[in-house]
């Protein structure tokens, strides 16, 4: 559109015009369309071509004869085979269309499975592999690609009916894959062909695919037990889906007066919508972009308590009973399969391998952190007492208890951070305007990984806020990146990367699907005359999430099951879950490196020269100190949550904790947090009712964040010590070739050993965080 007038067609192929006019992707060519003329003007050069005259059934090669050969090539670069990818999708489907399309996907997928079972039993070698594992991999890949346009609306659409239809579509697709991978006839057919794999990637595919069948119970000989497990798993999927959607749809808020919000930035208060029927009231969402600034800056302890209570009661009535049933059904299904618990069933496919190992890891970390945590809580309590000794501040905090409350933690942590590190988030965020920060972060990733990010307006999107990029390596188009940054009603309420297209090659015709992903986030919108500004923590999180994106976009697997994915999408795939966060956590640590900060931080005013505001060396040193600031408190809370997740999934309800028995989920959570986070929790709340991780695939897996972070520190330290430099082409190539590109074609342990040249350890993590070794 910026280059001139270009009519955008819809169809099944993607091509590119190149030459003097540069690269111009066409999102689709029509399957049947009249001859169309297009003019493209760029740098004073006008190129006029008849774009296409594709008749129904004609090939793309025949259509391309209408173009001068010097100005045309396929989007995949050196190959003459057209690419599959997100450019073929449509994200603006209405509810009825979504419902109809999902049935077509299911019909096609199940038809492919039936064809697999009908293959000649006399086939051997390569032919047998392609007819069995290859056929199922093709079916998975194509269904995964198409399913993205049917399931993304549940997370991002402003149309409630479309969200509901999309949620139902995701549930339908989850059930489709669940049924497929629990079929004993498919398992038997594949198991008989597992020795036909030839390459290391094919051998890995057979291992992962057969393990997935066994995880679902397809190997169980008793048909009655298989049916019971299938029924329980289907119910669990349905419950998890309903809980997730209730969280997505929730618009909980608390009304606060401007006086109650004293201490928060004036621009922030003005940005809050006015409450209906209350001239002085502001409607404060419990979602992070609103609740976190209040918890950190509101001077009134009562205000903070109200916001925390509202947040921890979010979806409590709807999701509380559903979550109880879900966790019980998970346990029942695991026991029927011969596992001691749901946690044991889930840990079998992870790096940790066993509940004992994961639980021991969490408890060991809590023990290591205990002394540091006690010292930090003492400092926070002392700071609160100083406030209470001043009558004016005592009136503002509206309390007299010197005891540190759970709603005091964020406030006094932020206060001490400003006082001790001279870091003020409100001032610091002026150096991280959203748009410029994204451009500079992508430039760093481009330099490190040899990728180019080219903004484009020709990809299908679901909202005008969405920004899209082509990702290129040399001349080849290797992926697509979507950024959807701002909050909207009905939109997923946190920040994440979601895959839109897996990496795979259709073995029947050689067509490659290039990976694509979207950063779905809820960053602050522009306020007044200021652009959208990121707090340092938000910038670091953005760096982290873009690290996930790089993992996705660097993936070059031939099978979607081994491509980058995670349980937020319905299709199967991805690395071991406790390895999933490792690459992004390693890359995230660059966010506080002085060399990177000097490149990324730019004041939003745009001033240049001697008068331009800059981050001082003292500020950069304080940012580095921030990595260790209150790490005992924050990490102890995290590991307490991770331990709770393992405990609640490692026993049958009602639950026990220490000497206490007969506990509900919320009681177990409260006792675990009070024991290890060492702060009394609010009564009458149920934080787990709005905790996404319990229902989006991190059940008995939340510990994986800490597990990944420990080894990520080892990877990061190795990059820092690289002779060529941490952000050099050589270091980036090693990271891409040994960690990012292989994705699930290797085990996490094998990738770590290949990159490090040794066994990974926790030493680097302890050194980085000031934890005694």
C-alpha cells in the first residue's frame, strides 16, 4: 500500500515481485480471477504488469508465464515450490464461518488417518515410513496451520460470538487430536513401522510420536480402561477450556476515587475510564497493566488491599468448582493408566523425568533462598515501620499495623528500589517508548541471529492494532512475526507468544510451511501527549517474549510435532516443557547488559545532541543491580507456587500439607504460600481460579520456569564468555544451530550439552543472583 496501489487478492499461493522495485509479497493469488493490472511505484520506478489470470485448476507455473522472469521468483527463494504459511489464513471469520470450517478441518484430518490405515501392509523401508509416520506428520502439519485462524479469535476478537465460536473450535480440535493419539489401531500401525526411520530427525519423530500415543493410553490392552481414560481426558479438556475462557472474558474491576489512587502517576490516573454514576471514581481493571501500577504506587494500604482482593477473587465463583473437578478428574485418569498421580503422568515427558526430581528441585531452591528471603522481608518491614512513625504518612496508608502484609510487598519493594537503587520506573520508562524499543530489540536479534524483520501490511490481521513483519534470512523468506500489543475487552489478559504456523515439510510434495507467531500482550497505550512507554520490567518481558518468537522463527524442522509450540494451541508439538523457557530466559538476561541498554534506551522526546536525555552510568549500574534486587522474596514466592502445582497434582483430593489434612485447593495454596512465601494470604479469595497456568498446559509443569532459568543462566554466561563476543555473528550462529533451530528434534539435555560443551550446572544461576552455592 505504501509502494502504490496494489489490489490484494485472496487465494492459495504466495509469490514475490523482485528486481528494481524490491521485494513485494502478495498475500494470495486467486484460484480463478480475471486479468488484473497493477502499478507499483517505488523510488521513481513504475512497473506495470498483468498480475494473474489463474483459471480454476490451472497451475501457478502457468500463471507466472505472464511475468518477466527477471522480476519474479517464488517466495521461498532458491526453490521453485510455493510456501505454505500464515499468508494463506483469514483471521476475520465470523462465528458461523468458524463453526463450519472446523468441521471441514476435522473431516479432512480424520480422512487422512483412515487413508494411513489403508496403506499397503507390504510396504517396507522409506515407503513404509512415508506412508505411516510421514502421513500422520503431514496430517498434523496441515491441520495445525489451518486451525490457527479458527482458534486465535478466542484470544483477540472483539466479537463475543466469534470468541465463543473460536473457543468451541479450539475445544473441537483438541478433542480431534486427543482422539487421534489415543487410537490403538494407529498406534499399532506406527509401532510396527518405527524401525523404518533413517535420519536422526526421523528417529526423534518416531520416539516423540509413539510416546504421545502411550501418554494418551493407546497402548493399553483393556478397551474398557482405554474408553474410561478417553472419557476422563475429554472432560478434563472441556473443563480446562471453560476455565480459560472464563478468565479471558472476565472484566473484573474495582472503582477507586482519585484520592484513593494518590501516589500513582497523574497521567496514569487520567488514562483510567471514569466510573459510571461516580463523578470522582475511576474504573480500575484487575488486569496487570492497571493493577500493577496501583499495587506499586498507591500510598493507601486499603486501596492496595482492595485491588489485591478483587484480583484474587477474579472468576472465583465460576471457576472454583470447575477447577476442583478438573484436578480430581486428572488424578482419576492417571490412576486408571497405572500412574500414582497426574503429576507422575505429566513428568514422564519432561527433562526432570519424575515428580521426586521436580519437587526436590523446588524444595532445594526454597532452602537455598531462605536466608536471603528472611533478610529482605526484614528490610521491607523496617521500611514500613519508618512510614508508620510519621503521622502524615500513617494517615495516607490508613493502617497502624507494623506487620508487612501481602498487599504491601509490591509497594515497599518498589519504594526501596527507588530509594536504594535510585531507580524510578516512572522516569526510567521515558527511555523505552514502545515502537522505538521494538525496532531496536528486533535490530539486536537481527544482528545476533542473521535475520531481517521487514514491516509489511499485506498479511492477514485480526485488528488494526496488529503490526506484522516478514522474517528473512538472506534472500529467503523464513517466517512471519505478528505484534498485538495493547489491551482490549475480551482479549487475553497477559503477555505471551502464540504460534500461528508450525515449521514442516509436506513429504508428499515437498512444500515447506514457514513458521509464524504472534506476541499477544497488554502493554500501556499512549497517555496524553506521550507515546506508549514501557517500564523496564515490561521491556525485559518484551525481550523475553521476543526470545520465544526467535525460537519459533529459527525452527527448521520437517515435522510439525517437532516444531515450536506449547499447550496454548490445540495442535501437538514443541520441546520438553521444562526446556521451553530456556532460550528466551537466556536471551532476556541481555536486557540489563550495559552494551545493550546503550543501544535500546532512547528518550521518547526524540531529542538528539548534547541536550538529549540519556541513561547515566549510575542508572545502568542500578539496572544491573536490579537483577539481584529482592530475588530471595520474589523467587521464594515463585518456587512456592511451583511446589503447590506439584503437590495439588501429586495426590488425590482432599489434600494434605505437612500435618494438615482434608484441605481444599485454595486451602492448600494458602498454606503453601504462607509456609514458603512467609506472608499471610488474604482470606475468602481463590487466586487459582484465575491462574492461567493450571489450565493451559502447565499443570504439574509450572516448576519448568525455574528449571529453565537455572540452565538459561549457564547458557547466558557461556555467551558472555565467548571469544567473539556475546552478540557476535559467531555466538548467534552457535545459539541458532545448537539451541533454536533444532527445536524438538533433539532432547533438551542434548542441546544444552552441545552448546555448553559439558553438563549444565546451577553455578551460574547462583553467582548471578547472589545465592550461596
